[in-house]
């Protein structure tokens, strides 16, 4: 026959095991979260770099990242048209840093449109191409890849970009989501 004491002892023992299992699962979760912490920071860092690049390019005079013979048209109004940029980060150096303040150089791509009022994207002045940003200065320095009379564009890109980013810079541009976001922001700035 089962007595009340043995029955209570069985439950007590069962609750002890449930508590032990919960404790082990909780400890495992804490270990996994702490382990994922440093890996989660670069994704945040990447977002911070994208935001800083975009802001820097949009605030800069278009002449600073003007290249390939494009010139911004003169506007008759006194207010300068907004420059709306999309960017893609290929990488940054030093690569092991986890804080934006420690990033020295960023390698990427930019596509900017000058949002003159009522001017659709398809006919807007655009500035585009591989870009290197010197994040150690304030504001960050902007350097675009340009061909010269003596050096072809691809050769100049290979001179300026580290080997690990060259192939990306030669064939990659904006992601579809970045391009869609840029077009939405451009249309709003151009009053379309």
C-alpha cells in the first residue's frame, strides 16, 4: 500500500528533478547568449557603418563624391536639392574592431541621386561607384575610384582596394532592399 509520506516523497523528488532540469536549461541559455554577444555586435556595427556612410555622403557636397564626368545641374532656387544615397559595405579595417569609433577605413559602394523637385529617378543626376571612406577624420573623408588618362578604372580600383574586396567592387552594387529604400526616400525628397 502506498502511504502518504512515500507519495509526498515521490513528488518532492520529482520537483527536485524538474528544478534541476530548469536550472541546467537556464544555465545553458545564459552560456549561449554570452557566447553570441561578440558575434552579434558586428551585425550592429555593420548597421552603424551603413548609417554613417549614408549620412556622410548625403551631407557632403556632391562634388566630393562626384566622378565619371557627372556634374550636378545648377538649380534656380536658392535651396540645394537633397542628395539621397544608398550604400553597401564590402568591409572595414581594422576588421576585428567591434565599435564604430575604432573603424578607420570603410570599403563599399555608393549610389546617390540628386533629388531635384519633381524630377523622377530615371532622369536624376546620379553619382555611383566604389567608395573608400576614411572614418578617422571628422567628417569622414570620401575617396571614389576614378580612371585617369593613364590608368583604367579597373586598374585604379585594384590599386585602391584591398585584394579581398576587389572582386566585390568590380561586380556588386546595392542590394535589392537597399535600392528599394533609396528609391522610396528619393521619391519623398523629390516630392513625387
